[in-house]
C-alpha cells in the first residue's frame, strides 16, 4: 500500500508518496488532501467518478478542487477550482476530456481537463443535484434532484425535457438503462417507471412490491446488459427485478448487521457478457459487502467500523474500486487482490437444496439469505418444505491419497466413488467439480493479454462457416477460438477446432476465462498426439482405438474393414466433435463427468465402447454413407451402458495395447502463464500459416483491386450519368432557350403592333386636341370681343353721364360760389367786429391752458415716478422670495 498526502503550498498542491502502515487488504493507495501551515487540516473528498476506460479517476473535495488521477501513468493534476463543494460527478462523456460536476449552488458545469476551462454552465434545479446519469452514446445526461429530473443535450448543453413531481412523492433517482434507449425513474413511494428515451412515452411500470414490506427504496443498480434491476433501502433486504419479464424474481436477505442500504453497484467482469453477478452493497455501518446474486455468497468486503466508507465507485473495466472514506481520504482498491480469497474453491460439503416452487405470499418469490460460506440456503416459510441431502466427503490426508487430492479439499478417488454410485455429478455443483478436476488456474492476466490481441484473422468470418443464430454465443466462440489461435498457431489451421470447442463455449458462455482454460486443458491432456500428423487425422491415436476394437470385437472390425470403413469414418468423427453430434446435452455432461474423472485414455476407451455397444446396427450397415450417417447423428443408445463398457475396456484391455501406456497422465495448466503448446509439425503449420497469410494478402489485394475496380466502375457510371444528365440538361436548356427566343420574337411583334396602334391613337387624340383647342380659342376670342364691346358701351354711357353731371356741378358751383362770396363778405364784417373782442378772451384762455398744462405735466411726472417705484418693488419681491427659499 502507498499513501499520498496532498499539501497546499505556495505554488499549488503537491503530492507526497510514502509507504503506509499495515494497510487494509486490497488497498493500492490512500490519498489524503491536507493543508499544511500554522493550523494543519485535512480537506475532505466528497465524490469520485471513473472515465469510460476505467484508467482515469475524477475526485472532488469540499473546497471545490477537482483532481484527475491517471492510474496507468501514476500521476495526477488539478483541473479546476470551483470554489464550492460538488454534489455529483460524471466523467464518461462522449468527448473524453470533458466532465460534468454538480455544485452546491444547484448548478451543473462542464469543464475540460486539458484546457481547464468552462465548456458550459447549466442551470434549472432548485435543490442539490444528487446524481448524474450519462447515456451510452455520451451525448445526453440526466441530472436528478429531490424535486425534479432534467434531460440535457451535451452537444448544445440545452435542456430538452424536465420531469416535475409532487412534493409529497419526491424523486429518488432517474438514470439511463445500459445498452438501450430506456430511462428508469425511481420515486420515494417505491414506484418505478420506464420511459422511451426518443418519445418519452411510458413503456411500463414495475408492479408494487410484496404487500406489507416496509422496504423503502433508496439505492438502485442495474447490470451492464440492462436485464437485472436491484433496489434496496431501509432494510436488510434487496429486491431483484427482471426487467424483461417486469417481475420481482428474488429477495436477497443481507446479514443481520445490515439494517439499511445506502449504495448499490455491480462489479463488471470482462467475461460475463454484461450479466454481472457480483453486487457491491454499502450499508449503514459504512462497510461495502460484495455478494454473488446467484449463489448469495459473501465474496469479500471493504471498509470497517474504524475506517468506514462514505461512498464508492467501481471502474467500468472492473479492476479498481475507489471509495471516499468517512475521514475524508480516498482509498483505491485492487479488485484482483480482493477476489483472491473469493477464488478459493468450495469446502468439501455439498448441499442439494430443493427449489422453493410454491410460496404463500402474493408474489411467489424466493427469499435467500446471504451467507459467508459457499452454500445457498432458502429461508423457510409456512407451506414450504425443504429437503436437504448431505453428502459429506471426508478429506483423507494420508500419504497414499495425496496424489488424488484436488483444490478445495476434494479427493479424486472419493469423487470417482461418488460418480460410480450416482452415475453423474450433481448438476448444481458440476461446474465446480469440473474446475477442480481440471485444476483450472484462472490466469486472468494471461487470458486478458490473449483477448486483447483481438479477433484472429482465421476466425474473422467464422459466421459464414458456422451460422449460429445466437449472436452472443457466436461472439464467445469467436473470442475463444481467437485466444486459442493466439496461444498456439496450430489452432488457427485446425479445421475441427470449432467443433471441439463449441460444447464448452455453449456450456461456459457466461465465463469466457473458464471456457478457454477448459478447452485448453482438454486439448493438452485428452487430445494428446492428435497433431503429430497434421494436417491429417491422428492415425496413431486412431490406431490405438483400432487395436482395442480388434481385441474386444474382431467380428465388428472385420465387418467395418469389409466395407472399407476405416477408423477415420467410425472413430475420428466422435473424436473431433467430442461426442457433441451423437449425444444429447444430458448424455454429454454425464460422459464428460466420467472422462474428466479418469485417465486421459478413458476418452479413447469410451469411443471404442460406443462403437462396441452399437455393433448390432453397424453389422446391418453395408453402405459407406450409412456408416458416415451413423457416426454423425444421434442414435438410440443407452449412454449408461456405454460408460460401463468403457470401464470394462479400461480393465480388460492388455497393457501392450492399452492407450494408457502411450498417453501421459493428466497435467493441469500452469498458473500465471499458459504452457507452450508446440506438439505439432511446425514446418507444416508455418507453411500453412504462410500460405494462409499469402492467400489472405492476395484476397485482401484482390478485394482491394475489386473494390478499386468497383469504385472506378461506380465513378465511371456516375460520370456517365453526370454526362448524360449534363447533355439532357443542355438539351433542355437549348430547347428552353429556343422557346424563349420564339416567345421573345412574338412579344416583340406584339409590342410593335401595340406601338403602331398607340401611335395612331396618339395621332387621333392630337388631332382631336388641336380641334378642341381651335374651337376653344375661337370661343374665347368671340367672348373677348363681346366683352370689349360691352366695356366700350359702358364707358360711353359713363362718359356721357359724367359730362352731364359735370355741367350740373359747374352750374351749382357757380351759384354756391356767389352765395358763399356774399356770406363771406357778411362774415368778414362780423368777424372784424368780434375779432377785437376775442383777442382778449383768447389771451386769457391761453394763459389758463398753459397753467393747466404745466400742472398736468407735473402730475404725470409724479405718477410715472410712482409707477416706476412700484415696478422696482415688484421686481425685487421674487428675488427676495428666491433667496429665502434657498436659505431654507
């Protein structure tokens, strides 16, 4: 274990690595963010999240610092300071350098780890965002708070939809289902709805859990294939739902120490096809327990009462577990180290438990308790009976049985006795017994390195040769065959290797590691000397079986020789297919229970036994096609008789022809790395590999040339089509142009005609206008002439009238002048008389008027001065008022 201490210094944070004390099991590194100074303190981490590869870890602390840890490069970097606590993180966006962080101010921000800049800022929540779910494409995100869930488009960072609920109901979590376009919404009233992502139409609702259950859902998890949905809450029970059937399939009861479930998350496995079996359960005691949901076994746990876990995240590749501890530090666990204890085999006690078929509860469900052992025990309830049969195998540790001891305390000799008594191993424990008998090393790293090499070129188009309808089964077969070919080149050239491997692929399709190692163990031990005469069938092995057949049933062998039926017809089909063509599943499993429990020579003996037990129908065959059909199809044969006959042959065959003399004892695969497999003519395989590679290169070159020719042909066709289209367009344009020219000429002719008609109309109008003007001029001249005549007549009358008046006025004036002269004369005399009298009066009046005028002038001056004074006072009053108002 290593401990990392993050200290804030003058130039930024610095990590100090130091070896930790006695570390908890599986801890790779412990990370502590501390501030060193006068008052040292530790800054608590709050949330963690892995990227889509599982090789980078994002962590946010209480002060808003966001760090990225490169687990492969063993380095870290501070990518953002948000200055406020984060409530949720997401690091699996489509753009790998971007991540989402939910902050304490109810907003969600998107940052870039390389540029360390804000990409977008999303608002809309009125309470803290508790979870962020990213769509499988990485383009959409769902942010969830207690009162609403919002769907965001991460390309435009615009909100697409918003889910509001009543405050009395409340939202627990809304998230995308893996590998589908379905959104699952979980509410506080235990209701779970599934919505279609594209249309947001409700697809279905999970039925209400068992009546009377006090479980309130708080934590949720879904397997990677989106088939199993697990919910837990304020109880030690977990509800397992099948989302395909929409039914509650199982209720798992955790240990009594668990009173409430806080967090659930499945542990991914690269070889389980997405059907995760291991579930991590974080309970109220801050311990995260990992259980197998099928066997209900407690595999391992992390955390303790002293160092409790606050929250945790599991990497998508299933290699790491990151947990935020109660003390604010961050622990990184290695799943491989944690599962070392869990990989130990079962104790030597088998318990066959009859399944709980009927239940009195409404849901008819099976409640299973989680135990720390390896057995699965259903809980008893009224009306249900459990029959248990114990078969105890006492481990004999004596020296004579040491060679028969198997991993996990099993004993091969005891297993053979058990097999002899029951004829087969219990179906429930068969896979475990096989793994113990074959002593599979489970080399995860070595197998991963083979898988990482990708699909071998020999099996790229395997679907053309073996059109399997089940796509998952086809992928597992392709991966297994590719791993075998990468392990040893002979398997890429062996035509029957798919037939040999297919039964194990079908049997172990959910665990590809076990499948590969089982096939490899069978090839190494039960297919000895098969490849020495490659590419021909193993004539040496076929000769062994022919010798055994000749010893035990010479008549049958003579019959086969009579009709030219060689061992390549009656024995090789059974060998290369491992009986898969002639036996049913149950018969095949029973046969291989016995094969794996015995010496590798038993495999050859059981083939001879199958032929011997089929002597009656074979003796009636006389056509080669009939023999070939018999050994490629199922026959009416009791497999138990064949197995007993094989044991008889093992005992009755002389040592000089017994295959056991020529075959080595069982040797398991080595741990850590797989052994080198080169028991074949290398030059032939190399030659075939070179020829295959040459053919593949020629095929690639041919396909490239054909593609190039096809592209050239397509381009030529496109060019031809473009030329034809261009010519058609040009023809259409020419016709359109000609048509437009004709239309233009017609329009020009019509325009000329219209212009001619318009000119004629204009001429007519001009003539009419001139005529009207001439008539008007004539009328006006006549009118003027009449006016002038009338004016002259009026003037003549006026002149005559004025002349008459002038004469009359002259006569009257003369008379008036005479009378006036007389009056003036009399007035002159009278005036002279009064003139003298008036002179005195005038003088006196003039003096009085002058005095009156003087007084008047004085009075007017006095009035003017008074008016001017009043005017000045009136002008000063507003100024005084203004000054008073300003002072106030």
